[in-house]
C-alpha cells in the first residue's frame, strides 16, 4: 500500500494505491473517488463502537475499501479545507483531536477516550480518539489550514483549538491560558493543553471553532 498526499497544504487529497486484496478504512464521507474494481463495505464494528465514534466527533459508520482482481486506487479527503498527513501507527499510538481522523489501515485500532472534563468547555469536544497498532500500520489525519510538526522535549503549551494529534507517550492536561479565569476569557485564548515529556505534536494553523467569528 502506498499513500501519497497531494495538493498540500490547503486542498489536500490522499491518493491511496492498493495492491490486490489490500484494504483501507475511512471515515464516512471521506471518499472522493475509487477504481471500479475497488469494493466498498460499510459497517460500524458494533453498536457501542459506533456510539463511541460519535462521541469522538466521527461518524457512526466507517467504510472499508478493498482492491479486487488487481491493484486499485482510492481518493480520500478531509471535511475541512486544509492539510493532511499520514502517521506510522505504533503500539503506543497517538491521540487525535475530535474530527481529525480520516483513514487508517485495518490493523489500526481506533478507540474513543475521555479527554478531560474541561475540554468540553473548549468547544473542541470532551472525547479524543486513540489510534494504535500493535503490529504497525498507518493513520491519516486532516486539519484546518496547514499542519506543523512540533517536538516536545520537556514542556510545551498549545491552544486546544489548534491541536491535531500527539504521541501517546506525552502526558497532557488542559488548563487556563492565563492566571485566573477572567484574564483567560479576556485574552480570547480560552483553554490550552500542557504537554510534558518527550514526543511529537501536530498542530493546525487555523482554529475551526474560531472560523467566521
């Protein structure tokens, strides 16, 4: 399987080349086009799994695309205008911001985790997704605006609305952007995520919740 991200960073399109028998799973509505020999199957993986995805900002159903009788191609896009990146999934995995998930190889496990009570007030969602793969795999994430990879070596503070994904090896907590709730509110920054440890963080250059305000 080969995943190439074209038209970065503002109108990204994931071009997934599948060998015969290979599959890619994608968020419902992400498919732009596919080869005629690619079969699409829709499923939820169970009612509880589907409900968990709804809490995580994803759709209830997920589509699986499989190349049959030869190689095939699937074109996938994120719902927002912006960048996309493919991440090599690991046993430790990544946390994904609500709505960032686009696609993954079948061996990647996607679970919904509680991101902390305070994240509810940040308008970015109470839940985050955990993507991991004990035997390795790939997960594709999308963003609003460009995606920048940052290295955390100790501590780093990121506005919650600009988060896309981060390595699960990082400890994180959500808190105020300034001393006291009133200064945080007046600053217009709201809540921020405090990261501690060593790992990578992917941020988006624009905040979807602030767009058009």
